[in-house]
């Protein structure tokens, strides 16, 4: 039986906040669909205090951003992008086109076809989260996407040089300085100056996530990536300070970022809570992290490892840091998570910034049915078939005809029958014979 030493906001309060976000996003997207660039401009001025003749950066402006970074900063970006590119290429190599003769004369196959255009959102209103450019643009590039547009909000009243550099170095074809709902709406719906895309990817705040949700179907999306979540699974092989740092390191993302400790040690749980209170006043981002911890932080004490496993799969967290004497035991048994970080030597920040795995991951329990962004998300696996011999068409056609009759689909059945008559030279009558079968 689990014990909650700390719980966050109640479900009703969270649902009310979500409903308010839904209404705001729905109205904003309708406005963009109706008024295009003018609506985007008004929202950019209102929410970001940002206006210019064209929101797309010129080549000269991109170069000016690159020139603001030191050689060391550019080298650090290149190192991170190399890790992300390498792992994306490893993943792509695991995806093979296939073609097999499944029956004599019957060829079935599939091709992995890159999408034609993708819009990548890079968060940057509070912090210039340049790593999101690596994760989306680079991965799409490795997949072979033909056109990659990117949007990131202005940072302190101007384009964020590091984000622009990361977008450019990753291979973005179009770089726009736009944030929030207006960026997502412009890329998905299109405006007079921004061509629409086929798919939207990238993390963002609650408004960005909701905009993607409402636009899903009109365009594809990677996944529902809302406010950052972290779950630390720990036992007494680690201490409260390490657990507290890993919780607060993700809570600083925003005031609605859940940070959860799950342990089988009440001592570690209480030590961690004490360390959180000690560390918060020392953090430059402590005000944001404190709100997240107050409203969304949880501390859960389980009886044993089996109960920890059950609770962890129920939570289905975006990030799961495992620091126990059974790290590989959790790797073998856990089924619901965005990404695992195994052992005290790694941590979520490595995955967020540099190690090579993708940091765009499922939130709000979406890990029950999807993994995170990866090269395969930018590929459509499309099937094809060929029938090469008269005998094969006749064989499949006879089975198809009888199965269509069972369903009452006369037209479908005649598609099979005409081929049986032509290629099998059998006495199969059209339509009426199907109905009478």
C-alpha cells in the first residue's frame, strides 16, 4: 500500500485550468484561419511584444546571430548536434524497406517515405531552449524531410542567437521568430506569407500543446508534449540531495511541471523533502521551481520494488530517473514511460541537452500508447502489392470473392471475379452470382 507524503493540486483544479486553455486556443486558431497574417501579427504583439515586417529571418540576420556566439559556444552546439544526429542515423538504419514474395507470384512490401514538410517549434520565451532545435530539425533532416520550417519566440525582445544558430546548423530551411499559439497556427494553417506544413513537432507550454491537439487531423503531430514531467524512482543507494536536485532540475521548466519522487524508503523520502526546501532558496530559478513543487510535486512511499513498478507504470511519466540497486530490473519490466535514465551517473538533463536521445517525449500519460519523437515519426510506412502471375491472381481472387460475399459487398466481389474470369478462365458470373453465393 502506497503512502503519499506530499500531493499536488486536486484533479478538479487541473481540469478547470485545462478548460480555460482550450477555450483560448480555439478562439485564437479560428482567428488565424480567418485573418491569416494580421491575426498572427496582433497575437505576436500582444503576447510577445514583437513586431516586424517579416517574421522570417534573412540569411544576413541568421549570420548575425551566428556571429554573436563564440567559437567555443559553436563547438558545443556542434558536439550536441553530432550526438543527436548519430543516434538518429542509428535509428534510421534500423528501419528497412521490405519486399517479400508471400505466395507464389504475390509480392508485398512497404517503403519508408519521408514527409514533404514539417514545422518545428522551439520553446524560448523564458529560456532559450536551443536543444529543441537539435531534437526536431536534425531528426527530420536525417529522415529526409524536404522542407523544414522552424518557429521560436523572441527572447528579451529579439531573436535568440543561440536558438537561431542551432536551427541553422541543424538544417532548417525557414527560420521564423514567432512564439506560442500564433506560431503553431501559422505553420499548420498557413498564412499569406507562411506556407503550411504537413506535420508539427516540438515541445511547448500548455497553449502550444493544446494548439497542436486541436490541429491534429488537419496536420500530423509528433505527440502530445505538454509541461515537463519527471519521476525519480530511488532507494537508499542514493541520498536525498541527489534526488532533490533531479526533481528541481526539471521543476524549473515551469510552474505546472510535475516532479514526483517514488521510493521504498520513508527516510529517503523525508530527506529529499528537506533537501528540496534547502535548495530552493539557492536556485536562480527557485521561484518557478517552488511553484511547481508546491502545486504539482508528489512524494510517494511504496512498500517494495514491485509496488514501485506498478505505481510508476500508472504514472506513465515523461522522464523517469531510476537510481536503485535494481536499475536493469526496472528497464526490463517498465512499460509506460517517455525515456528512462538509469543509474546515478546519468540524469534527465543529459537527455534534454546533449547525450543524443530525443527530448521531445509524451506527457499526461500519453506514454501508455506512444514513445517520444524519433526519426521514424517523420517517415510514413506505406505498403504496396504486386501480383505477377495468372495463377496467383486467380488463387487470391477466388478467396476474395467468397469473403466479399460473406460481407455482402457485390462491387468488391466483382473486382475479384473479373480477374478470376480473365486470368483463370473460370466460369464466374458477375454480381448476381456473388449475391447468390
